[in-house]
C-alpha cells in the first residue's frame, strides 16, 4: 500500500490569508531578476510532440534558450522580455496548452509517470487525470482554487502518494466493493477503483474508478466551501484552522449529495501492500493478501520494460534545467521512435513511452551524450537546486554554479546516507525542496551549511541546525555546463523495486521552513 500521510510536521499556526496567491502562470508572468517568468501547467506532465515543440519555440524565440522542470511536472520559461505576454499566450493556445484561460493556474495534477508503461500498472490514473482536468476547466467554482492547490493520482506503487497533495487518489486493484458484490458498490465498476484522501487525514474513501474524476473535483469544491466558511482564506487543505479541518467524512457527505458512492476506510492498513482490499477477491479466488507486484522505479533514469515488449526511456535533467537543443532531441525521439508523447515527472525528469526494445538503448546513449542523466549512478542523480543567482534576487549565490564546482572538485554531494535527495538553496526559503527526508544545503553569509531534514523536525534554521560548509566552492565558477559528466552510456538498467512500504514506513510531508513556492 502506498504511504499514508504522517502526522503533520511541527509548524506554526495556519496562516490567515487576506489575498490570493502570487504563483506565476502562463498568463500571469512573474518578474524575476533575469526577466519575466512563465509557469506552464501540464496535468500529469503529459505533452504531445506538437506541444513540446511549441514550448521549445517559446524558450528559443522569447526566453533564455532553456526550459526548467518543476517538482510538479510543469515547465517554466525564464528570461522572457517585457511585453511578450500576448505572443506567448497565442503560441501556447495554438498548441492546446491553454484549454481554459480562467483555469490555467489551477491545473495542478501530479500522476504516477510510469502508469501503463511497466508490466504491472494499467493506465487508469492517466485517464482519470484527463477526466479531472476536463472537469476542472468546466467548473466555475474551481476558479477559486489557489495556484498552489495540488491533486495527486498514484497508480498504486506509492511514488507520488507522499508528495503532499491536497486531494490524493491511490489506485486499487481487484476491488469488489465491501464484500457485498454488485455493480453499484464503490470501486466495483471495472475492478479498479481508488482511495481518496484529503490533506493529512489518515482516513480514506473508496471510490469506483468511473467516479474518480468527479470525486476529486467534488473534494476540491468542498475545500473551497470549508475555507470560505472558516474565514481563513486558506490556499491549501493543511492551512485550514484546526476547528474547521476538512476530513474524509465531510467529503463523503458532499460525495453522497453529488450521487457518488464512497466507502469510508478508517485505517488504510485495511488495504495491503499490493493495493488490494483484504476482503476483495476475483471470481474463484480466496480472499486475503496477494503477492505484491514489482514496480519499476519511476524516480530513476534508465529503461523500463513494458508488457507489450516495448520500452520506455527515462532521463533526468541536471538540476531540472534543459537547453532547447536537449529538449528538441527528446522531442525528436518521441516523434520518430516513440508514441509521440512525453511525460514530465515530479523528479524533474522526462519519460518517452513506447520505443522498440532494440532501439531504446541506442537512444539512451544519445541522450547521455547530449548531457542528460541516464544512469542512476550519476553524481547528478538526486541532486536538486533552487534557481539561485542571477535569476533570483533573494539568493546569496549562484547555486547551480556552486553545485557544478563542487562536483568538479570530486565532492559528489554532502553525505546524506541511504541515497537521500540533496537540495541546494541560495537562501532560507529553500524553494523547490524535496518532500520527506532530505539533505539541506543552504547558503548563508558565512558559506553553505548542511543538515538532514526529517518530517518530525522543526523547520530548519541555518543559524541553528547548520554544520560546516560541505565543500569549498567558488561563487565565481561558470554556469552548470550542458554536457553530461557521465563518461559512458549505461547498459540497460533494471529498475524494478518493491512497492513503497506501508503506513508504518510512510513518506510524510516535509516541514515548510518558511513559505517556499511550489515549483
């Protein structure tokens, strides 16, 4: 079973919001130190080749020649000139990237990027994502959501369930309702339903597969009603006052009013590691736990074997930044050898589905030579960083250049142990940092300080929790080069892992040091 929410981290009282959020969008540009910034929402990270080409054209002709990938699978364009908004909007709209002007900033949907691509997961969550996006764009009420509100759809492997969604849905297999049978039971329509959770509430609601998009939208609209009644102006579920918290039971009442069946699950331990209900059984099979399937690791670069004999190709962008040339190389492979689609991941990666098995290793070597991360052993794997200088005026240093200098000097990363992600930040806001447990490398006036951040810890403070600078780095080194530091292309990588551990080993929500912007 994917991770359930952990107890909320130590934090101050929920804020009282007296204004809307300032998150940038494709139409609402943000003025940064290096020019205007646009954030283009891509539900589930899905892109057709034509849409990817439009983004490359925008970066090349309007921006700084790069595309930045965010921790929600979106794309940012930087270095845009003043007065380019209309031209950018026309370019994006022509590619189908702006289906609704009023909703463009709220289409925040993260989904398991390998759903339907490896050998054990159907593509249900990708279909649910499309349905949810269409409903969002048709909902007048949904325009009241903040640009930070997040929907998460997990295919059962647990890769995105712990990313702090406001509304999280986790696919289940082999559901037969509550043991009563019949096609009207929740989760029984096609044998694959989902568990719905809101915020940090550990309880869940079992929903039939065909009802998942409507249930997700209803939960979001219920949040808006609750936030309005609380007077808090909350942007996210976790910001609601404790006496007005949104729970699964309240959402269940709203679902019943909308005609959506929902079975309340008090304890997600009622569902085993394979995502099967303990009381569910296929026809002729005995109830009880089943063997958990082996899933490909969606966080790692490499090749993913599909059930149809084809392969998906997964790469990561160094520090989440690609040149237009690298982006066009990916787009060309998707068009010529794949299915004509690209999937962006919350780990600032790109997945190209449907390559012939014999062709995929060759294309992986080409992308390695182009400077992308194709091997899990790369020192760039699990490294992330904020924008830093010159793009951010609040940063104390050119963070990305410092990371490159540290790696060039042989410091692969500050030791975090257990393969923890390492995030470098130019100031205490720590924008774009990972969820869960991670290594915090933050710039201070006295140099970088390092600490391991755990969900149960108070918000990290460089002045209190820091240690000495992890490695001497020059703040005058050149920008991170486009060429990969990997010396050779990887052999086909086997990326199968066991499913994410159950609730006792949950991937909890990371404490927010200040109010870092979701990226």
